[in-house]
């Protein structure tokens, strides 16, 4: 994340404190932003821009991220995939107005893949790092 984003980028994510510790980027707690996004008449990208959010990090650290997923799925034309981090983490950029058709398809597909990959997971007991990724893949070296 540190290498992918410009200085000053603000993210919406499930765990703002560790993200700041490892990347130096400020975050907005998704629970507050999601309450505002769900308000009658709210426009997704405008709510996030008012909070200073330029990017959304959808990881797989908490089961509560599934609630964020539901909101993102209904607004996938307002986000663009900027990066993916295997096995199940996506960095989206919030765009003003709808994205182009290819970008919208890519975002919607990424969210669908996230849902598929998260189905049946037990967030409380899952091994870290995943067996498919060696621990060295997550270091900054």
C-alpha cells in the first residue's frame, strides 16, 4: 500500500490503525462512512470524497468486511481497481461519476471474486500467512 499510493492518500478500510502504522496513510473507519453512504439520497462517491477518502482497501482481515462488500457491490461503477494483493486483498480508487465500462466490469468482477473466495471462511481461526503465500511475501524487503 505504501508503494501504491501517493502521499496524503486517505483510505476507507476495516483496520485503520495497523494500516497507518505500516503505510503512514490516514484512514476513515468504514463503519462511520457506511452509515452515511446508506442514508436516503446519499451518493456513494460524494460521501467518500467529503470524508477525504480517495481509496478503499478491501482485505480479508475481519468478517465485518462482508458488510462493506455489499455496499461496494452496489456501487462498483464508482470505483476502479488500482491494485490486487493475493490472495484476497483489493485496492480500489474512488472515482467521480461512473467509471468506463471496462473499469466497471473489472471492479464488479473483483468484488465477485472476493465474495467467492471469502465464502465459508472462518476469520477467527484462519492461519496467517496463508499457505499459498510465504511470510516473506508480506515483508517490505
